[in-house]
C-alpha cells in the first residue's frame, strides 16, 4: 500500500479517514453525540490548518489511514527529553492487522527518531497493545473531557525509538 507525505490536496481524504476511524473506534468509549460533533466540516478545517502550518509530519495511506507526529506539546515532557509526540495514528477497521500501522508510524517518525509520547483514549485496548508491542510504556492516566463526556487519557512514552 502506498504511504506518502500528505499534501494540501489530501485534506478531504484526511477528513474522511478521521471521521470514519472515530466512528469505527470510539463508540462505547465516547458518547455518540461527541463523536458526531467531530464531523467532516470540522475535520476539513483541522487538516487544512495542520498542513498549512507545516510543523508536523503527516503521512497518509489513501483509503486506509494516516499518522501525524510533531514537536512535543507538553513542556514538562519536552524537558524530560521527550521532544516529539505522536499526535495521531488512525487506520480504518478494514486496514488493521496487516502491518500498515507500523508502516505509517515508521514513515511519520522520520530519519532519527528518539524518545516520544502519545496519548491514547482509555479503553482503546487495541491501540494500547500496539504501542506496548513497539516499546511504549504506560506512564500516566489522566482524567479529561471530550465536550461533556468524562474520559481517561493514557500517556504512553517511548524511551527510545519505537521498535517497528
């Protein structure tokens, strides 16, 4: 499957993939009303801004998934040496289980990966297992909110480059 850097022309595809992946992954973890709030129009704006900003690496496997990795957003983690953060790694259900997640992650990492972090929605056991098999460890559980919904975010850390 083709994996390549996302371009401005990929914004509609990124938005569609993002909406599809949320609809497939988060029922039962996030209220349906909150999933619906993150609709295609919202995702179109999000991805237009992300690509225009150019501060992260976004890779896409058209029709299957995408990954986004960039500078650490938490100063405390950056101070501890976790200079980068995996912002997103999403695959459609049909694309899971064939190595594409590892390939997208590797493509987003770039040439000299080091320690990094990722947040995972509590209850997303498949994502947790995936990160743990690549060498991440669960560092913290954080109560958060998505709209009115109370959730738990799980902070995963890689002390070295992920084992992909």
